[in-house]
């Protein structure tokens, strides 16, 4: 294995190395003949070099194996083709908004009424456009907005290049729905603003007074901006600015100044017959919730699209709690929640490409970039040809879970369970400086709402081997390092292929291994694993807190997942009441346990507790001596199992799972080993609680290692701990954790079927 040319964690002063280059590729998994596009951004001048490496190790913790990689010939590589690339900066334009292309009906507008129901979630931060066009043209256009104080305002462009502004001067309240409107009559020059909070209860009525303001501006304004789109939640055209934070429901555009009665009629679910000729745009945000489309109900067909994935399937101004599924009552889910920090696709241009050769072995690879003293790795996964297994073992890479944690900033928040409060790793330091790369499903938007969608179409800093704490891919590479050490061939497959191909992806393999934390699964993924096991497959679940959250992939947008943190679970944030159904597919979100498919049912164990101070060893249990499972701990003497490792110095730690038939563990599942000696920081998962209770000496805080048989000679082995794989490499792989894992793999590769358990169980 070769070492990188320059990969120091610190500079000569002991400070964290400052990253000057990063990138991502699309897609992140490919088969022979398929192409990957690499997109790179340099933050300082100067050329960079790229080469291709096969990666089998990425644990850079003090006791970890480090980055293990070997150079592979590639046409884009400096070492092979002698070429370098000119570094360049590529911007990321965050913020969601809606856009309707410029049309004649908009360009000919002279008088108008803009109106909507809105729920601002960050008023007063800056000017925020609710709806309008021509925001970036000071001599044209018009917009309904919140001003710098959070008050409703109207902006129109005057022909002499001036912007005319009118404000209510009364800030809207954060999180409160309000009817807002602005009108302008070209003949008289009269402009009017209407701001009417919607009271939510008797007490709220006392402080929810309506506000109106009228003023004569300039008559005969042309409004111009002929080529400008009509936009929602932002202004400024393609490179949108002035993003609105909050929900917008039932936006309307009329071609004249409406009266109060007409505004009330226009705010209904459709177009009032008396206003058919007056309404230019009657947008129904409840239509096409699972798509990017914006539907106009007017005869003008001013349809549009949303950009950067604002949150859909959210409660509207009229949600009354009688229905919680947006498919059943779409008229109560007519809102879209926009954020100035939404991001789907960084949109960078491609620097170089790579087509996977037919003879490239399946594995984890990276484009390694060298820029001055910095090094960056862009990982990707090479699968075997479709329908062809080149090994008996497959490692199912949990890319959905990697996406869920993509660019998480939890370690930068000291109040959280494993927050350090300051960057301890190079890529954490990068994240602290670069908010534009977006957050994870564990972070919040700036308006404190949870981030529901996470994409891989951006630099994902914590998925890069090296320069990261051992979590996700950097930790999971311990599995490949061990397999490489024992000369065991393995095929790489990923969650995205499992979602689209189902059990057919797994079927060619005698044994499938998971990563250390396969937490997030779509319905199709879970169905595929279940079907594989029901048909004689064998699964080695080498982690903890797996099969926990339900997610959705988008049918039309690759590389993005959605989570709804519904009703229960150990959560970084909570989905608002009424918003538990996923917008991508309409399924009920939340825990698989709450959806009738607990992880215990699939792999024999389920999430029990989490704690991040230190890890513990396992102790052998009676199940290890049962002839049905004696192979697992064969040759293992008395004493602790895994009292070592690069994560907390033990094999059981961080997040752990337990055997429990009440939660669906098969009755014939054997407990082979158990870890239950943890510190007070290891707390039971909250979905187990019916009420608050003391946490000390909790018998349910434990990690259980289990085995059980499945139909047609199949079986499941589960370790119940994220930290398990961090112990594999200890003492040059001469240890009882590696021996147990090897024992199980050897038996799972043996074609002899596992006999059914005794009927008496």
C-alpha cells in the first residue's frame, strides 16, 4: 500500500491543516463501462494534481489503521498521464425558491395585486422576497416582501432607476400565519398593503390586530422586467437572492388592484367565477407535492418549478388536525416551507471524468487531489457488472446513512452528546468555515426547522477517508482492511442499488456484510434484505443502531434522501405535528419500529442505548455453547471479548443493540455474548420510555451478539455495536474480535445449510 505524498493533519505550528481543495463526484457508485464526473473547487490559486487510489483503510484515529491506499492507473491521473489541472473556485448557490418563466401575460402587467398566506420563520434577518419579479432591476419589477425589520413591504421599480418602497412598519410574528397582500393601481398610482395575522386561539386574538397602509406612489409605472421570471421566496433570477424563510400558501397574482372582498374570494382554494378574467396566477402548492412542479390553476398556465428542494408535504394555514396524511387532505397541505440555506445540487462544473474499466476490481476508490500542502479524497464505489458476482461475499455499503450524516456539524456543538465544541479534525474545521456546503439530517436550518433532505451532490466532507473521526465510511473501511488482510475477495454494492434493484442485487452472494451503522433504509431496501434472507441468504450485521429510520428516495432526483422524524425515537429534531408523511412518496415516516417492522424482526436485535465516552468488552453467554452456534466463538477462551479498539478502547460502544423478543426478536435467536458494563453516559433510547426514569444500572442498556437461522439454510449474525469493527485490527488482527468475525464468515461461506432450529423452541 502506498502512502499519500502529503497528508499531514497539522502544520508546523500544530494547527489543523487548512484545506485548500475539495470536490465530489456524480454518481458515487458505478459499474464497468459507466462514467463518473469529478467536480473540484480550489480555495487558493495554483494547479492541482489528481490520481486514482484504491482505498482499504480510512481510520485516522490514534489507534486506527490510518489511510490505506494503493495507486491505480487512470487516464486523468498525473502519475499515469503526466497532467495537472488548473485550480478554480466554484461557488455554491444555496436557498430554495420557486420560479415561473417570463411570459407575455407578466410582461404586459401594469396594475396588480399580490397576495398569499405566509408563516415567516426568520423575520427581521434581512429583506426577504415573498413573491414578485425583476428584483435585481432597480428600474423595473415589483415584489411583496418582508423588510429588514420583518414588516410587510411592497417594492416597485420606477422608470428612472429608483426603487419605491412602502412598508407597514409592523413586524410579523415568527411562526404565526398571516394573510398578506399588496396592490398597485397604475392609473392613480395608489399602492396598498394588507397584513392580517391569523389568530390561533382566544388569547392570540388579543394581539393579532390587522395592519393596513396606503400611499400614492407614481402613476403609470411600466413595471418592465420583460425577461424576468416570476419568483416565490426569492428574487434576482437564476442566481436568486433575498430568500424568504418560512411557509407560503395560496399565492395569487391579479392584473388589477383588488378590493378586500375580492382578495378574500381570491384566497380560496380555486378561482372565483367573478375573478376569472382578473387572476393571472392561482398557484396550488398542494398539487404535485412529490415533484418539483408548481401548478397554476388559472387559464394562463403559469406553471413553474421549485429549486433546491424546499420542504413540501407541510401543513398549510388551514390545517385543523383532522387529517395527518397530505394525500388524504391536500387542501390542508397547500404550503411550501422555503429556507435560505436549502441545497440539493452544488451545481459545479466537471473538471475530469473517469469511465470504469471492465477489468477494474470491485472496491472502494478515490480520486486523490494534491494542491500545495493539502490533499483531498473524493471516494466512490465500483460494483461488479450487473447480475454478475465476482466474489462470494458482498459488502453492502450504507450510502443512505452516509447521506443522512453528510456534513453533520454535531461535533461542533458542545451541548450535543458527542460535540467537541471546536474542530478536532481537518474536515470539521472546513465545515466550520464553509456553511455553503450544507448540513445533514442531524442539523437544523437557520430558522431552527429540521433539515429533511440530504444530498450527495456536493462535497461531503465526513465521507472522505482520512482527516475525519472514525464514523461512517472512514470507520467502515476497517472492514475492507480486515478482508484485505485475510485475502478474502469481496464485491462492493451500495444502498442506492439495493433501493432500485432489491433482492436481485443480493441474491448472487452467499454472504452479505453490513457496515457499522446501517441506520437509514427505504421500504424497497428493507424489502430486498427480507426477501434475500427468506430465500436462504446470510447476513452479517456488523454494527449497531441499524435499520432504524425510514427514508424515501426521490423518483426523479438522484442522490437525495428524505427523513421525517415522526412521533418518537432518539432524534436530533422533531418533525412538526401533521408533517410525519414523507413528501417524496407519501409514506409514513419515522422509526421502522413504529411502522411495524422493528430491526429485531430482521436482524434479531434493535437499538438499545447510546453513549460516546468509552466502549466496553463483551462477555461470553450460554448461547455460544449451543451446537447450533458453536462455530461463532470456536477457539475463543475465557475472558473479555474486545477490550480494545480504536473507538473508545472497546468492541461495544457508541450505539448498541439488544435482544428482546417483545420487540420482535425471533424466539430461536441465541445470545452468544453480551456487553453491559457501561458508564453513566450510555443512556437507553428514549422510545423505550413510558415516563421519565433513572438511568443508572439499567438492565436494558446492553449490547447483545446474536445468531439465528432463516429459511432455506440462511442465517443472521449480529454484533450489536458500532464499535465492533474498530477492534478488528488490534494486535495485527490477532485478536478475538477478528477471530469471531472470521469464524462466522467462514461458516456463512460454507454452502452447507443451517438446519432449522428445534420445533420445541
